[in-house]
C-alpha cells in the first residue's frame, strides 16, 4: 500500500472531480454543470458533510475543480506552496473523526464548512501524504492524445499510462490501424 485508505479515496475523488471537464469526461461534456450532477458525484464517492445543493455551491465547486486540475500537475516543491496556502486559507486544523461506515480518519475542517472548502482541504491533506512520500509521479495525466483526464497511478511500478481502459483501448486500436496501414503501403 502506497497511501492510507483515506488518502487514496481523497485522491480518487480529486481525480473524479477534475475529470468532469469536457476533455476528460466520458460523455465529452461538462459533467459538473448541474446541482444534480454534483449531488450524484458526491453520493457516488460518499462525500459526507454539509451540502447546500444550490447554484452558488455548484459554482464554488466548479472553481475548486479548476484548482484541483492545476494542483495535479505541479512539481513537488511548487505543490508544497499550493497545499500550504490552501491549508492556511481555510484555517485547517487536522483532527481524527469516525462517521458513517468509516473508521478513524483525518478531517481538517468542520463537516459544516462549505462543500468547496471541504473539498479543497481534503485534497490538500491527501497531497500532504503524496508530497511526504515523494510520490507526485503517482498523480498522472492520461497519455491519450485526445484526453485531458487525470488519475492516481497506484500500480506497483507507477507505469499506468491512461486514465481509463477506454482510452487505453482507443489508443491501442489507433496504433494497430497505423501499423496495418504502414504494412499495406
């Protein structure tokens, strides 16, 4: 295991939120354009705490999404500055919590804090573990030339190249067609 369960879950959630943009989403469209889509994403990932369910909250989460996408690509030392800024901005105070079906894990802001704030702080706390383990290479971008997806590479040797099987298969099919065309010429 590279990271603790709560860190792995937070990183996966970060990638899922980041991948709701048109160039990364499975539908090819913005998958975070309605409060219903946000609610579905939060439910799918079991993200707990306060939810206002209004347009203002959605707009704040969409802004967080862009910040998460930016964080994903930072070099380790630059990521430290960004993570520290998020934690300071939100007066994060780590504490152990147990709720729902989850055993003890860390939260750094109140469950009553605004959703966007909690999302950012959860991401920052997960990134603390990534930085400390010197594993920023595990925060990867999809190698497919037509995808802007991001993912957490938890493979043994950090060799995963694509955000999904769909992208991997699409690129393999393109490479196969190109080889077939070259052989036919």
